[in-house]
């Protein structure tokens, strides 16, 4: 469907297929709730509440005063979870957007021009792919130093190859279609063909990969923070909250169960959306 | 076949060069002077300068990389900046621990995932299938270190069946392996299920059914073998990755394996240790992948004849096809 | 009816998908006598393969459903047979050859073992050596040197693969062989060889056959009787001579003949049938061919036509020939 006229129909069809999957809808609702909580609640609550220590109210149980209780420094866990969600979602999305742009650029160039350029770019991507994701991210963080920006850069670099591959593969399949030939015959420039004709048609697999990568990035953020190479305390990050709570987990299991569940639910909801989108965008891939 | 293996081993060299170059650049082109790190804050400028000279840090970046690779080529990975012990010795003393955990973990995962994936595919849309799909989804969404913590909490701290941290007896390896298994298992289940679903719809399955074979027989004699190929790949890749250090899980269980070694080395800018372990991990992963490809030939005769052609036509053609 | 090997009465099959019911086979009656070859002709999507799969009881699970009808094969009511009973029937009393030999064989098992499997399943008393000898015999019968039995399917050409598929199908000397477009996927030069070999083997083993095809040339060459299917129904049925002599035919059958190139008539062009088959998810109320029929009458669109008997077992389902070929007991005079 190269033209905008039929695009609306395509979106509607995708949505009507997406709606049919209960799991995908559950994922979408959960993701929406998480986003709402992560973006709206911080408007009413001060960030200081997530940081400031209050030793008079340590280890409060789950209950009326504090929905999820308080941690070893007397901080309200619910507030910390909400700010943690904001960090995870924002860093996750920013990371994936950055690597998407870089990956799309590399993949589009490789797929569209082909030949030697394709060979060189893809060999480089293969080498990056051969390094385990976490290991690459850890070494970049170690080299650049800790901090949210550096974490973002490290995670973004480690995801570029997967996007480059998906974009290249989609472009290779679209490239040979007749309407691209037609556009080329009309003298349309290469950049314009890529931007106007090829990318919009390769968008399906890219959307799916983007969603799944956001989920994976959120897992990676928490993993790196857990080993002390990501976002460090007192910033309320789920992975570092788990690391902090580890010594007291027998006495206060809710200190690990709540952040752990938050990671699992967020990642799972995003994965459900990704799987649902994949099925809805390309019904042939469905099992 | 032997020529094929030889060619594949040669093809690993550029990949390892690429990986080592990337890591070497990351470790070297950033702030922080290893000489100062070794000697500590109190060292004199002269001592630091002497150390820099000794370590060859005053050479140009590319010269240093070339020298390093030349030494690696003859099996010398250098000495650790922190402990001054040969990096290869340190790696080899830690590798068995990581190997046991990774191997047991992958074994548990495979033994559990393949039957579950097959049942789930054969009984598609049944309650078992739906439960399996949801559980697999949940497992992929849980960070491995969190699973590890849950296992420690329940089996070590509450039930006191297994030790919580460290290594020693076989009991120490159970919980870490289960954590590795939980991370990889979901992937294996999904892979087994989806390839099995694909294989069940093949024409030759219908042919076998038309012969009068029962569904059970068809699954065992016709489908399993054909659906194994992609599963073997995923298992192989995951095993290779885990051998490179089950980083987060070793951190949770305080296990002195390759993963903890690597993390400490990275944190302290111990370049020879980082480089050595990364190259080692890449070689191990490459060998595992090769072993998987050889295993293919025994599962699928088409692949075997492809390999035989591969050596004749040379590398470039085979890569294209 | 006693002499019939296969009797199908009023068979209807639907496919249930996410969005719709697809009416693939609608009230089909069919019969095959011992030793006879029945040609089942029609365009893609007419329901030929579905009818065949219903006989094998191999319709896709949960999706393909037999809504009504009775299938009797050699005195056994297949529609009531359990899965276990069917396993003893398939490959033994009835075999099926599928369209594409490229994908019909398991790529990871040697062809010899694939032929042996059907013998192991049905001739349980046989020793290993006896089965091995039968495999050699079957391979020789289909013209493949038995020493190649340890090779894998990818080492054979398409025509040879189809020969192996035929060897599997005939290994247990079934009473009925269903061949679903067995030569469509093959090169034209090979098609004749394979067809001739099938015909020859069928004669020798005394097997009845249902040959599914859209090629009327193949029908003329091999079949005794023909049933023409359209939109899930049989619209004409009769001996090959009656259908081919062309005096009285269903307009659709005439259309089929019109779309074969004929070198005797110096026609400039073929006459394909205009239009498409009705959507099987929403079949029209009247005759299924109404939209495309060159001889349609106003009433054709309102009521489905009934069979008109033309004598000698030749029946046509068309209002042009009026009548009701129903016999006194309500069954069709087929």
C-alpha cells in the first residue's frame, strides 16, 4: 500500500485484528496504566519524597499509610516505584529511539545501495552482534563512566545492529516491488525513494522490533543498575532497589518482590503489545 | 567435513579481530590511566611514567593494538594489571565454574522446554498450550537476577535446602543453574512450539498420516527431527553466550566465575583481563556455534550435502546462498 | 449399491475460520465401483481436495468439519470410524497421493524407510527381511533402482519423488487410490510417464482410483467416469464417452471444454469462462454458476437446480434439462 489514501484503512484493519487478541489488549491496557502512573503521579508528588530518608519510619509494612510500605531508609516504596517507572520507561524509549534512528540509517543504506557498502556495514554489524548485549553495554558504561546519559549511550549502541538488520531485511523485500521501479523510472531521487516509499512500507517489522527492544532495554537497565553499573542509588531505579534490598530480603521480602514484580509486569506488558502488533500487522506470521 | 571445519575456524579470525578491536578501543580511548590505577594515588610521576613505559602505554593506539594481537596469536594474553598474574591462568581457573553453571542451566532448560514446547504445539489452543505460552511470556519478562533472588529467598533462606551463595559442593550449583535455565527456557519453549507448529503443517506429515501412522508416531518419527534444527541453533547460541559469563547470575550468587571476573576487570580498567576474557568468550561461542552446525549435518542430510558443496565452491558463494 | 467400493451420500464439509464459515463441499454424492477410475474435475477451490480429505478423514483438525453425509468404503462407515480404526484403513484400504511431490516426502528420512514405514504399519507379521524385499519390489515397480533406497529425497528429481510417493501409496495394495493432481507439479514431459505408470499399476493391482484433476486431457486418457465439481457441488456426472461426446452438457462443462486448446478447430483464441466462482463463505441462493452462465434463465438465480437424468448414469444439475432424477426411494439415480 504505497499511498496515503489506503493507509488509514490499513491502520484500521491492523487495529481490528489487534483488538481480537485478549492478551495483546491486556498488554496495551497495562502499558497505558503504567505510562499514566509514571507521567501523571509525579505531577502531584515531589521527587524529594522518593529520595529523602526518614529513619523514624523504616520498614513500614504494606498498609494504609504507605500502600507498598517503606524501605530501609524510610522512603515510601510506592512513590519510588512510580519514579522508577518514569526512569525505566523514559530511558527505555529514549535509548530505543536513538538506536532506531542510527540502525534505520545504517540498515537503509546497506539494504538500498547493496553491493560493497552493504557487505562492509553488515560485517561490522555482525561483529557487534557477536558480542553479548550486556557485555558490550557494560564495557561501554565502564569506559564512559556511570550516569544516565552514558547508560543511554551504551544501551543504544548495543541495540543498533538489531535494528540495522530488521530495516535492511524489510528494505530488501520491498526494494524489488514494481512501484519502486516505477518511482525510479520517473527520476525520483534515492533519498526520496527511501524516505517516501520504502520506509513507510517497511514500518511493520520495525514497529514490532522497536516494541520488543523497549522491553529488553528495560530489562538491561535494571540488570546494569543491579550490578552497580547503571543508575546508582539513591535514584529510585528498580534494579538498584533490588540490589539494595538483597541483604534484608528474608526479613522484608516485599522490598524485593515489589520492584521485581514491577520489572516483570512492565516488560511482559510491552512484550504482549509487541507480539500482538506482530500478529496484527502480518497475520501470516501467526501460529 | 574436516575441510569445512577448518574453513569455519579460519572464518572466526576476522570476527575475533573485530570484537577485540572494538573492546580495545572502548577500554583505551577513554579517560583513566591504568598506570595510575595500578600504582595507586600516592605514586610519583616518575614511577607512573616508568610504569607507562613498561606497559607500552606510550605507543600510539594502533601500535599497541597490533602488539597485543601479535602476543595473543602466540597464546600470551598478558598479565592482569590488578593481580599481576597471567590472564590466561586466571581465566582457566574460573572457566570450569562458569561452564558447570551454564551447562547445567542449558541442560535443565532443554530437558524441560522441548517436551513442553512439543505438547504445547500438538495441543494448540488447549489449556496446556495457553498456560505454557503465558508462563513462557512471564519467564522472558523476568530478569535472571530477580529469579535468582527469588530462588535464594525460597530455597536457601526459607527452606534451607540449598546454599545461598558461593561455590563448593554440587548443591551450590543447583540454584544458579536454575536461574540460567529460567532465563533461557522461555526462549527454547517458544522456539520448539513455533517450529513444531510449522512442521506439523508440512505435506510430508499429511503423507505420513495418509499411510495410517498415528499422530503420536508421526510426531516422534517425522516431526521431532525436523523441528529440532532451529531449536538446536537457539540452544547453541544461548550456551555460547552463557559460557562467556553468566554475569548477573554470578553476581547474585557471589560466584567467582568468568562473569564476576569480567565485571571486576571492567570496573577497574584492567585492560589485559578484559581483553583476555572477551576474546576467550568469543572463541568459546564460535566453537559452540561450529559444533551446532556440525550437529546439523547429522540431523538433516540436506545440510550435510550443502557443507560438502560449501568446501568446493569456497566461502563467498556459500555465504550468499 | 453392493458392487460399489466407495459410496458417498450427501457429504457436506465446512471450514470454520476466525471470521467465517466456508462451505467447501455441499451435498455431494459420489460412488466408485471396484476397479473403476473416477475423474473428479473442477477448478481450484471447487472442493475436490476437501472431498478427498473427508474420505481419508484427514481434514484439518478443528477447522474442517463434516456437517452431514455418509461415506462407506468397502462396507465400513468412515464417518463413524474412530481415529484408531482409521489408522488401520489409511494406507491399507485407501491411499492418497498429494499434489506436490517436492514436499510430500520427509527430507530427513531415506526413501527406503519411508516406503517401509507403511508396510510396517499394516503388515505387522512381516519380518525385517521380508519388508526390505517388498520395498525393493515396490521401487522396481515404479521404475527406481532399489539400490537407491538409502538415499534421501533431495537426491531425487521431482518425477522420481512422485514415483516414490506412488510406491508408498500402493505398497499395501489398497482397494482405492486417491490421486490429487498427481502430475500438476511435474514437467510436462514427465507427466505422461507418471500417469501411464499409475494407470498400469492400478490395472495390475486391481485398484480403484479417484483422479482429481483440472486437466480434461488426463481424464480422457485414464478415467471411466467423470464427476464435475463446481462451488462444492457435483454439477454433472457420467461416463467419459457421454461427457466427451458433448451433445448435452452442463453449461459449465461446455465452458471447460471451450477453454482447452483444440488444434482441429483453427480457433484464434481459447474461450475461458468469464468471471469467478462464488465466494464459498457466502454461496448464492440459486444455481452456483448463475453469475457466469451464458445460458442462464431468470429462475436460475432463485432455486438451486436438481439433477436431470440423461440415461446411462449421466446426470446434469441444471434447469436447462429440468427434471428431478430422484428415484422412488429418494436417492439419486447416479
